[in-house]
């Protein structure tokens, strides 16, 4: 999903560059512009009837937010990209440029999604005579034509070509020859087009006609952008967009050879009968056996002796006894629902109450097992000395709610707040219950009771709400699904920021997060190994392994590192060579150590944490939250679901709805 978020940013960032006020487009068939785009283009975004799209977004109060996102997504350089210097290059303000040039149809293309200033813009205008008047106004110098394509140079460093009503803009500094190769395709002089690229053609195979927007991004791990990547290593994402007066629908298709084939699950009725006031709901696949295995693997290898005597028997019992029997009864899906509990006074903040629902053959057995595990965990959390030590340990309380349901709960909020030094947990109450064929866990007893009543249809539930059922996907093809309500979520986030303003104003300042980002980057860039050169050239001996080292689960003191990523170490300065190659490997997310341990040779592939940020000075999550609040304030609902597809890819849908009530904020 990370690649989907990158694509969404690229699409929205392109809108301000290519949008125009409401004008009418001539009713004629549109040619396929991808036949005019070189095959090595890795970012292609096209909008049709963009004037209408802009009108809808302005009416919803979303347009200025989109413009702000576009500004923030552009690269941070000392000079603005040529696409944003229209007044200098064309003698027009950005608004005048989009009104006269880009309203009917426009596209942005580049060989590297991160290098906007090397990208080109295609545009279709109302008539050819307008092009000639504009070229005169720009004082363009004619270059040799290329067949039916006329070429010009505009003072200030801009190249312009046109054939018929289609214009092509690009920077004069055409280092990769993208503008020239696009001109050749426009002239019919040969070359391989994007329409012929296997990755693009495969994703476009079943795309419906009549789209308002099309976005294509291809990511690759091989070489620079000028090198044609092999298809088996490329990751490609395509999005088809449709805009309506109060809705945007986006269909994603992706090709990623590293993805396994998605399994279909049935969401049943758990989502439909969630409480009517939920602000967030998600449902997806769940594998109890895999989860239990991961939980065992997360246990410490060398617990303190006093703890080990308690933990090991418990884990053994979970592994061989009741837990395996219980895990076999779980269904294939899990559902998470979150509701907003509004603050009761101005000094408090809205709380998010959550519940997790599992289908199970005998949920009462899960309740019994969890009783034992939670009681032991509470015993371990409880401090035995100090000013915060309680006189008694918390115990499990059992109360009957909604007539037949028994809710088991334990007040662990104070313990968690003391252990984590985070007062946010102070009011938390861990609760669990069985109802019918469902096992539930929640953060509040009253909320768990409301979830159970909604499941029984005794109180308003989600599927009863107007327009909600249209957001539910087809269960026969769904892999996972989520729904978010915009305005109540925005209100909850706003209350959190207001609480921070009162209690921790320093957290809201950009300098706080920039310092945090620098510290995190410094921490992540440490190998966490003490190394020394061996007497044998090209070997580094492990003298120390820090507990937080990425290699802590693989290496031991005394191991001899002889190679990194399949390459022998330098004959001199082997330890330094290991550190240098570790820094080189960080962006790849893994490193392979060739290790000699006694008489045995090992190759350990060690996962590495991704660098937090390339530029810590740009890290400002509070600004991102404020932007999100502004966006959600104008959105009724967001729904997304992923569909099953063949191995090496997936399909997803995103639907964003906004209401006419937001027209009171029409934007600029």
C-alpha cells in the first residue's frame, strides 16, 4: 500500500499544474496519447475535461487543499520547476496559463517520478489558430520541423512542439532526450511507445473507456532511470479515475512480482452490523495459526531467570495445549471498528474506542484462555514497590450486558500509564466477550456492550445508514475493506491537537519533530556491532553485539565476517569495510553477511530498518495532521477495498464522497 500512497500524492500534486476553470470541450473522439509517449516513461498522468473536475472540487471546498498538496509535493529546490514558472516563460499567470492551455485535456510525463523539472506536459487546445497567436506572443523562435510536427524555442529555456491542436512543452535542457523522442513519436517517425510497454499494456488490458483521469507509475530497483528495467523486476501501478458532482472513484491495478496471489474471504455481516456511529471500520484476512507462531517468535530469547520460570511454562502451554485447539476454531477474517467518544469538558479530549471482532466456532473457549493469559500479564505489570504500587493487584471482573452476554474486563489503564509514562492509557479498560459465533475484544466495557447490541440489531447499526451500503464491496472478490467518515474523524483529531496545545505545546512546534527525526536517523544508521580487524586480511571479528542491533538475532561474539552482499571485505580495514557497506545497504532494506562460525560458513540475510527520512528538516507530522483535518472536514466518507487477482498483482478501489453541505466553503 505504500506504493499506492505515493501514486495518490503524485496524482494530486499534478492537479494544480494541469487544471483549468469550467470551459466546454469539443465533442470529438480522443486519440490515445500513450501512443505518442516513449516507452521508458515511468510516470504518466492524464486528465480529460479537467475544467469540470476543477469545478466539482471547488464546489466541495477541496480545490485549495489540492493546490496546497501539489505545492508541498513538488521537489525542494532552489529554483521552482519550469511547470510552475509560467509567468516567466509564457508571460501568463498560472491561472491564465491553465485557462487558455490546459482546460480540455492535459498530461504530465517523465522518466523519473521524482524529477518533475525534467518532465513534459502535453496539452490540447480549442483550435490551431490559438497556438499560432500564442507562439507570436511568446516570441518563439522556429526550429526545423520534423514532418508534420512544428518545433519552437521560447526565450527563458522552454521547448514547444505542436501537431494539430496538440502542444508539447518541455525544458530546453533535455538531458535524457525525452522531448525529442516524444516529438519523433508525434511525427510518426518510429520508436517504441508507452502503449507498447508490456507492464503498461498488461495493466490497461481491461480498463474501461471514458475515464476522467489516468495515472501510471512504474517503480524499479535496477539502475538509473535511463536504463530500461527488466519486466520481472518492475513494480507498476495504474489508476483510472472518475469524477462526479459529489464523488471520486479510483480503480487501482498493480503489478508486483513479490506479491503472492490474494485469497478471497467473506466479510459476512460483522461490518454491516457495526455500531452506526463508527468513524472507522476495517475488515481483512486473519490467520490464527500464523499469528500465534509470530507471537511465540516475539518472545525474548534470554528472559531474566525470575521471569523465565513463569514465561516458559506459559508459552509451552500455549504452543501445545489449549491455544492450538482454540486457534483452529477461528474464521478467516478479522474486523476492527472505532468510534469517537466526545470530550465532556473543554479540558478533556475526544477518545477513540475500538473493538476487534473474530468469527469463532466456540468463542467461550477463547474467553477462558484469555482470562488466564490476561491475569498473568496483569500480575507481571503490577509494581510491587514504589509510590505507585497498588495495595491490591487488578482482577478480572465479569458483568452481564445486553441480557445474555458476559463481558470480562480488567482495569489495566493505571498500570499501563505507569509502565509507559503515558497518561493516555489511564482510562483504558481491556474487555472481552463471546456472543453467538463471535469473539470480541474492546478498550471499554460500555463500548463492547454497544457493539454487541448493534450485532443483534437492537440499536442502530451501520448498514441502516443512508448511502453506506453502496460503499460495501462484493464479498465474493474482496480481500480487505475499510471505511472512514471524514468530519467526525477531523473533529477527533482537532481535539487531540487542542489538548496538546494545552498540555504539551512544544510537541506542536516543527523544531520538536525535526530534532526527533535527526535522532531517529542517527539511531537507524548505527550497525550496533563492535568489530575489529582480524590478523587474517579481509576478515572482521565480532567483538560485541548490541541488543538493538539489526544483527542481534543472527550474529554472536566471536563470529568472523568474511563477506558482505557476496563481496569479500577489503584486505586492509575489514571492519571499516563492513560499516561502509552497511550504510550502502540501508536504502535496500537488507544486507547479507557471510559469516564463519567455527568450521561452519553461514550466509545471513538481515533485514534493515528503512531510513526514516532523506531530509529531516522537512519532517513535520503536525502540519500533515492539520492538512488531513482540513481535507476530512470536507469529506463525508472514504471507502477502499482490495480485490483478488492473479499472482504478482492486486486490484483495489477507492471511493471518496463529499456532500453539498460543504459548498459553503467554495475555495478560491
